[in-house]
């Protein structure tokens, strides 16, 4: 059993760790040649942005550079708010001609999560800061990827995930032999078979 002093010491250590991590988040001062104001749907010229703790805290002109801020000169570029993709399938092959059933049969969960991590990074590097992933990722592999991004094991956008896809009987795998169809469908989907489902 933990004694009270040990429990207090552990709590203090954890609290100090969170304070140190919060202090390590840099503040950025960005000089933008153009800034897209999505509320007004206009591009504003020669804007400055202050980003503190991962959030934009000020936008305008003539802003004062915060102490110890990292200055980013983007006067020859355009700065926009993060993009959102509301329909992705990061853990599958991305071509329309790819067979989802074969992908699910031939690739392990680990392979699919690692592939998804690569896709997540490419989305982030393309300006997408949030995505909604709609499955074809095993039963909860998308949740594992979301946790990996949240825990900063891999870079990627904020993920809203579905877990298994809700599906009618047979799902998208109707072309498979019945035995294989059932195996793949139950590993990929939450099959709706009646009113209770």
C-alpha cells in the first residue's frame, strides 16, 4: 500500500511534469504576407499572428513580439487557418480501385496503423489540422492512431474517429465467398441486423 507521503510526492511530481511540459510549448510570432480571414472570406495583407500554447491569440498589425517568441517570417507566403477534411479513411489504401477486403486480409493491424501514421503526417503537412475518419480500419485501429497522435508518438491532425463502420449485412464485401465475407465483415464493421442494432 502507498503511504500518504508517497502519494503526495507522486502527485507533486506529476503536477511539476505537467507545468514543465506546458512551459515548453513555444510562442510564435508570425509575419504573414497574406492572411486568410475565413469569417470575412478575404485575404488581409501584411498581418502578424501570435500563437501561444498551440492557439492563435492575436492577429493584426503592429503587434508587439512576445518575450522569447520564435519569429517566423512568412512575408512571401499566405497563412490560413487549419483545414478540416470531414471524410477520410487513413488506414486503408487510398486508390478507388483498391480492394478493401484484400487489404484487410493481407495486412496486419500494425501495418495498417503504421500506414495510417504516414497518411496522418501527410495530411498535417498539407495544412489539415483536423480530420474525421470514417473507418475501414479494423475494429478500433483508428482509435489507436488517434491516441498515438494525441500522445505525440507520431505527428498528425486532430482525429474524430468512428471505430467500426456501421453497415448493413454484407457491407462492402459482398463479392467474397461467404466464409471470408463473414470474417472480414465482422472484423471491419458493426453489422446492423435488426431494430436493436
